[in-house]
């Protein structure tokens, strides 16, 4: 039984883990696989040390098997294959009471604000669990969390079949947003500056544009018959995307802000008036987004396998993070806690 603690300065300490008996309403899991996400990479680079307070076990994209139940748990059984929706909410604030616990005023993100999944045994609240169907592998299950982000984004923007969608940014989340939109019957274009990520998008049949080499406004104008995109997703986190998103959106189109910007971006509000645009924010996910993601995998409506770039053992977690650092061709590196 092992656990990997992030100790700062791009380093991890792998040592013997521990089993924490579940209290009332909790469940202990045997962790299967954990994915490395963009937030984990930010932690790896040290920019979140004040929040994470290393040494800390991080990680939140995971799959595992229920090993032990605490008192009063009825939603899962020992042996169930599950994923964790890693949000710890208070249940008492105005957001929670209005049914929006995913944006709780006191939200704690598991694997950042509290110990996470890079450990063989993880004890969590039963309310965070979602069951995996038997024919969805634990490796695929690890991608439910990022896929749920994409489902939430698509739901917030109300994408429907026949619409034309532009995704600004072709990283893992941007590609998943594009994939879910296509699964719903939308036509999708991905804007990205990395040739490797453009090639990845082309394999899924998405239209592509490199905004450095091409005039994206002109490309979108031609692609949409001068209408503009019905929905635009800003997933890049750069000002250039903010500048263009209002240019390429159709009259009464929707723009969904997904990326977290390091500085307050400047937004052309005049375009919102002129074209009656709609801007929506999308933060994390809700329970129904997890169920949507699981159903998409269970019904084989999308092929998630190409997103798995590598699978490493927990002993090699430092190398797994290093391999993803600055790697535009990498989508999702998985770390195995099995064995």
C-alpha cells in the first residue's frame, strides 16, 4: 500500500500509505487509477503551494473499488466500481440551499484542499460516489471526471444537434468539449496553435484552425455561411481568445467561459449589446454531469481511449508528471495504484 505526497519543487515522496476506517457516511476505496490534470500540473509547478500546503497527497481524477462502508451508507456496496466527484460542500450556504452545491460558498476541492487520490486507499464521503457500469474499465473511468467538466460546459451553453460550435483551445478539456458537442450532433471547429493538438482534433473529424497562421474570424465566417458560431467555448485562458470570441459568435449566440485566466481579461461588451450575445460561466460540474459522462461511456457514444497518453506505476509518479510537462501531444497520463 503506497501513497505519493507532493512535497514541492516538482517533487514527490512515495512511501507506505495507510487505511483510514470510514466514519458514518463515508466509504474507503481501493484506488485503481488516477489521472494527471491541468490543475495537478499547476500544483507540480509550485504555483498553488499556498493553497495545497505541501506535503500533501493530491489527485482527483480517479477510479476505484469500494472496500469498506461506514455506518449508514446505502448508495454503494463493497465491490462496486466507482469514481469520485471530488467536491466537498457545506450544504448550508445560499448556493447549496438553492441546489448549486457545486459552487458552494465554502467549497473544498478534494485533492487540493484536502488529501487526494494518489494513494492506494482513500476514504471519502459516500455522497461523492458514482457507480461505473461493469463494461466501463477502470482506466476509462478515470476520465469520467474531466469528461464531466466537458458535459457541464456543453450543458451550460445549451448546445444542440445541428449547431456550429467553436472551441478556442485544444488541450484535454477543449478536446473533450468538442467531443461531447459532436456526440450531441453539433458540427465542431477547434482553434489551437499546437500542430500536435490540431492533429489530435483532426483524428476525431473536427474542423481545425490555427489562429496564428490563419484569420480565425474569416475562417469561421466562411464555415458558417457568414452567420457565426452558435456557441463558442473559451478554453485557452489567453487574451487573444477573449478578443476573438465575440467576433466569431453569431447573433444571439452563446459564449461559455471555461478557462481560468491568470489576469482579468478585457472583454468587448459592445459586441454583447450589438449582437445580443449571451455569456455563461462554467465551473466544475454537477451530479447529473457525472451521470451524463458515465452514460456516454457506457453507451459507447464516444471513444475516450485516444486520450490516454500513458499509464505509469505510482513508484514512477515523478517521471509521469515530468513527461507531461510542456508536452503538447500529451492528453491524459494515468498513474496506477493497483498491485
